[in-house]
């Protein structure tokens, strides 16, 4: 069986980490693409030299031309500028929208059969725009945010309950950002829902509320600490989980920004919902029942995404 080809569009902090993880997991041969000259080539060479001690076989190549991504099975897009301290995700809109245009056209021309995972912020608007610019089928273009947001939630919950992260499942819906909706009722420790754990005295509503709040501003907390740039280890790992589910047809049920066509009462918008990712891309959008509070929060989140998409249309008349 020939090796798969994975293209990282953007070879910055997340792009480099993605390449490292993909190589370590032997998901395929890797192309690191960037507009910065030397950076993708340098990272590719450095990572290739990590192969012998680790024992992975993967070809790594750096590129400044889209021709090099030809025939990629998966493209993971991080191209753009990251959020700086004090900068909101929405400030990034204009610059990154232009980047999505170039990337969308490059993928359409050279890797039209790829499964595309967008990471660039503001995520829900960028993945929508990337899909529009690329013209790829909607089920082949998704955004990564929910896996990361739910990982943050799981981490905080595992710490709170002093149990393994493996046994904590968590659900986060909605847009990436301050309007994300962590669903406490669907979050569990080994199947025991959090509200039951509160009744059992494992935690209190106040402490869980604080964890929810910390999850919502999880990205900002890291930006504030790093001062130059944003989180990259957990975002890269989260996107690799999605890529792996596609490449291995694992059919994992993951919260991702997916194109909705009426589900949750939303039409033609990318919002974070549970989906099944398999060999066909998005194979199912899972519509779970939301309680009143979660439904209201979800709506706020949808409205925020709608606003961003409207702003994109205002900036680029072709959208
Ligand atoms: O959950 C999530 N979705 C996110 C999103 C979590 C964390 C960070 N998130 C966003 O990912 C962040 O706000 C950024 O928009 C992206 C990428 O973050 P990263 O930390 O990797 O940013 P870097 O290190 O600045 O890398 C971006 C690279 C950099 O090397 C630029 O030279 C390159 O993108 N770049 C381009 N590459 C190709 N084509 C174009 N046009 C281009 N413009 C910049």
C-alpha cells in the first residue's frame, strides 16, 4: 500500500508540530508548505533527522509552491497570522480571509480530492470561507476547534476529579471562542454524568461553572502566558486525531466545525457539532437534544458565527 500524503499548509508553530506528530505516527509522507522561504525546508529537514532515533519512516519535504501538495490525501491549514495578546480572534478576520483565498485556490488546483482540516482563526468563519474559495465538497472540509475545546474541558475535569483523562469524556458545542458551549450533562467520568458526580459530592456546581468558564477562555489563558503566539501542542494533536479518523476510516465521533444544512436549525454555516469522520469525510452530523440553557447558548454562538460570515462577505465581494 502506497503511503498517504499529508500537506501542512502553514509551517509555523502548529504546522511544525502537526508534521512531527504525523511523522511519529507514520500517517504518511509529509509536505510542509509556507510562504516564508526556508522555514518549511528547515523544519522538514530537522524533522526528517528525527526519524532515525525515533524509528519512523516518512518522507518530509518543505515547499513554497503549491505544486508540491499535488495529490495530497489530507491538507491541514494553519496558514495565517496568530492571535497576539489583547487581540481578539475577530481582529484576525481580514488578513486571514485573504490567506484563505490563496490556500483555497491552491488546494482546489492541486489537491481537490483531499480531506481538508482548517485550524486558522477565527475558525468558524475561516473554514466556511476556505470551503467557498476551494469549491470542495462540504463533507471534505471541516474545522478543528471542538476537539481542542473538549480536550481542555477534559483536562480540567480530570484534574478536578483526580481521575485519568482517559476516563473523562466531555462535550463542547458551538463556535470556537467565548461563545463555545460546554455541555455538562453529556460530559462524564466513565459514563457517570457530571450532574450525578456533583450529587455524589465529587465537586460542586460552583467549581464546575468555574471550569466551564476557564474552558471558554482556554485559548486566551495560553496566549496571555506565552505572550508571543498561541497554543500549538494541543491544537496540533487535536487536528491529528481528526486526520487519523479520516485516513484510517475510524469513524470517530468528534466535535468539529461542520457544514450544517438545517441540523440544529442552522443552514449553510459551519458551527461546532458532533460529527462522524470516516473515509468519506463527514459521514454523519449528530443532532443531540439540547436543554433550554444549552440551546440558548448554542444560538448565541451561531449568531456570533453568522456575524463573522457576514463580515467576510462584506470584505470579499466574491463570497
Ligand atoms: O482551535 C483552533 N482552531 C486554534 C486556532 C487554536 C490555536 C491557534 N489557532 C490559530 O491557528 C491561530 O490563531 C492561527 O490563525 C493558526 C496558526 O497558528 P500558529 O501558532 O501555527 O501560527 P504561526 O506560527 O504564526 O504559523 C502561521 C504560518 C506562518 O509560518 C506564516 O508564514 C504562514 O502561516 N502563512 C502562510 N502560509 C501559507 N500561505 C499564506 N498565505 C500564509 N500566510 C502566512
